[in-house]
């Protein structure tokens, strides 16, 4: 009971942090597009994309490994922070080279600066997860978003263009990094930091395959779709659908982060045993997003014909599977099972590469969506070889999301039916995933529970 309530409370805090970061980013890019124009925004996002590639390859996987180590031995936090600086420097160099290929003056300098800070920020998020400082992470994201919007808008209105876009982005990442270093401290020698990196190398490398696979499933899939079909309008819809899947995955993914900290601290498995509660929330979110897809497409002027609504709904409904995979990887990190993580990651990426080109070429946007869903299902089956509970959880989560696929296609009808769809999803979740009264009991108990050990926020 104590472990479950701690995971729920930390999951809620982590979810708040994720929502603040995601929503703040969406608002920022929309406002800056209006202020600096699409040309400056395009160059800025090009550099940010280059930074994202470098940060993912050299920061994402090692961040999970560092979180696991810090959760087990909090005294390692200062050395983990110092090791993060070394990883960030390597990512900055790669980011600079990628940004220079854009051929714009100053792109390489911005790429280096942003690459360093963005990678350090990504690693800092995991340091805060390892320390159990979920509340501090939410505050850091909120402060970073406020600084980002204020400075970005001020510089944009002053006519600084690309510099406005990138300066605001940098400040958000810097706020998260400063919060983590304040919590972790830096009292560590270079030799100790190097030794720490060697100890987490195998686990970090396997996590990198998984994290990079997540990005490639989205970014590579969208790129391949654009090349195969030549349909740029539906390429944008594919990207939007992939983002809806990420949003639907957030509740279960937040539980995965919280469970890593608590399960390592308490020396027992909590991620998969607590998964039904996170999947219940993710399934309801997926059903709601799927139901409201016609409204979303109408708002951006995309129309609701040609099977686009069904395709976007399939992508949204795949979100709970993404969340479940994050939960599985959280548990495999607790076990330090680098081989299992590699198996899950490789199976997902390989099936996407096999299915995506022919399905996208033959069936367009719907074929691409099915390939995304199938690649996640393949990873779930692979995860079933390391934990037999996973395939059944996946099937139940998908079943609980299905009401969203059955919602009417008309905009007004979809809006009116959305509450019914969510209620049906919650009912199915109650029957298939998690007893709702028990879930509410855990949430209430986690709120009323006094502050636990390990510096939890």
C-alpha cells in the first residue's frame, strides 16, 4: 500500500510537469510564429531539431541509467551531475555540426549552445526523477516556460527574429538544469564521474536504443511517409497524430518515471503492478482525443474526409501502448536488464521499417497509422518475453480506448458524444484494467499520506 500510494502521488506530480512542459511549448511556438514570422520560426525549429537529434542520441538513454543509479544511491547524485556535463559537451559538438549544415550564419554557434543546455536539461530531468524531486521538476518547468515566453516575446517584438526563438527555448532548458544541479550538488572529482559513466555504459547504451527508437518511430516515420507519398498536407496530419499519441501516453509514462524512483528505493517491482491505474488514465485520454479528432482537424482547416479522421484516431489510440512500453522499460531499468531493453526497442523499430513504406504507399495516412500501431504491438509482444503480464495489459488498454474509434465523424456530433465516449472508456477500464474504487482509494491515500522518505516532493 505504501509503495502504491507513493507511486500515485509522484505520478501525478510527474504528469503535471509533463503537461506544463508540453502545453508551454505549444503556446510558445504558436505565439512566436505570430511575432517573428514563419521564416524565422522555420530556421529556429531547424536548429532545435538538430539539437533534438544530438540530445536524443547522447543524452536520452544515459539519463534513464543515471536516474536508476541515483534512485539506488542518492550520494551518487553529484557525480551524476558532473557526468552529465561531459555527455552534454559531446552532444553540443554533434549539434553544432548538424546545425552548420543548415547553411545559415550563426547556426553552428546556436547549435553548440543549445545542444549543450538541452542535453543537460534532458539529463537533469532524469536526475530529478532519480532523486524523487517530482514537485521541483514541475516548478522548474513552470518557471522555465514563463521565462521562455517573456524573453522570446520581448526579443521577437524588438525584431530579433531567430535569436528570439532560440533564446527563449534556451532559458526553459536552463531553468530545469539549474534546478537539478541545485538538488544534486557538484561535490565530485573528475575521476569519480568518469568511473560512474563506465558503470552505467551498458544500461545507458540499451536505453539509448529505446529512446532513439521512440524518436525515429515518429520522426523517421514522418520523413519516410513524406518521401513515399509526396503528400505534404497529410504528412502534417501524420505528425499531429503522432503528437496525440504522445499526449495519450503521458499518464502511463508519468507513472513509469515515478515507479523507477520508488521501486529502486524500495527494492521491489512497482512499475508493472501499478500499470493498470496509469493505463486507465491513458486509455481515457486516448478515447477523448480520438473522439475530438474531427474538431481538431476542423480548427486547423484540414477537413474530415479521405479517412483522415480514422487514421488520426488510430494514432491516438496507440498512445496507451507507448505508455505501457515506457512502464516496461522502467521495470527493465530497475532490473538493469540492458538486453531486455534492446529487444523491446529493436523489435519496434524493425517492424516499423518493414511495414511503413508499403502500407503508406498503398493506403496513405491510414496505412501509416496502422504501421505505427503494429510496431508498438510488436514491441509489446517482445516485452511479453520478459514479463508475461504485458500483452494482456496492452490488449485491455486498447479495448478500453476503442470507444474513441467509434465516435461520430461530424464535428458537432463528435463534440456532443465526447463525454459519452470518455464515460464508456472509463467503464471498460473499470471492467478490464483497474477497479475504479480501488484507484480512487489509492489517489486519496496518496494525497493524505505524509511526506515520505527520499526527498519526495
